[in-house]
């Protein structure tokens, strides 16, 4: 969780030099611009570290805007669901049931290389497949299990499990990400507060 401290309302009123009743609107506008900056940096910094698209990060984020009466905003990644491993990077990327590679590989961190998905004692090697719904993912078979409702004509019909990467809040919550988001958010808040005050006073801001 990242908290950005807002300036004191009385100090803003003092800077407005007697322009009465406008401090809450000035602060609310500045807070909302800072919150938008926080949201953008959540997506940008996650995409810089992980092989994930910014839009996939932003799709999990909600922003509650500040009003003149609340003078606070919230930017929250609201899902704990992990993102499909396939959405990061898979190699080969397409299903190849007739000509599978020795190992499918995946990569999550940009700084790391592709890793072989060799399975385990109770899981098969991973494979890329497209489901009847059209969804494509990376899956493993449970080797010591049987589907509760086996498909017709299959004597050994093992259930499959989709491999997942990280949840977006875990990506955003890296310590250096949090520090950067806080630093940039505070800079934006101060810059927009100065802008709003100067605009209210009729100053020309270059």
C-alpha cells in the first residue's frame, strides 16, 4: 500500500491569498491528477519488469476520485487472481499437438531467460493448447488422477491444470516499484497543486 501525503488545507488557503472557498477544489483537482499518475506508473513499472502488457495491469485497477468534500483518492489493483502464464511469454506460442517440442518454455521476468516447463513427479511436461472456448493457455496433466467425467473413448482421461504467473498486486508491490510510485505521485501532486493555485490566481503558467 502506498500513501501520498496531502498538503494542509489551511496552507493552501493561505497561498490563495484571500480567494475564499476555492482551496478544496484546487486540492481535489491536484489529488486526482496525482492519482492518475499513480495508476499510470503502476502499469508502466510492472511492464518494465515483467513480460506483461500495461493494458492487462490497468484492467485490474480502479480509481476512486477525490471530491471537494473528501479530499482523498484511492488507486487499487482489485484482483488477487493470477495472470495466465501464457500471457507473459510462451515458446513455442502456438499449440503443436502433432509436433510438440521437447519442452515448452516460458518467461515472466524480462531480466531472466526462458525456462523449460518439464513438469514434476505428478505433473506432465507443460503444453500449449486451445480450449473449446477459444482460450489458449499453458497446461499440465495430473498424472495420478482421472477426470471425474471421462470423455468418450478415452480410457485414461487425466485432468489438466493451467499454469499461472503472478497476480498484478504482487507485481505492483515490488519494493522499488512502490518507492518510485510514491516519489512520482508526490512530485505530480505538488506540481499540479502549484498549477491549480496559479491558475486560480490568474497567473500565467509556462
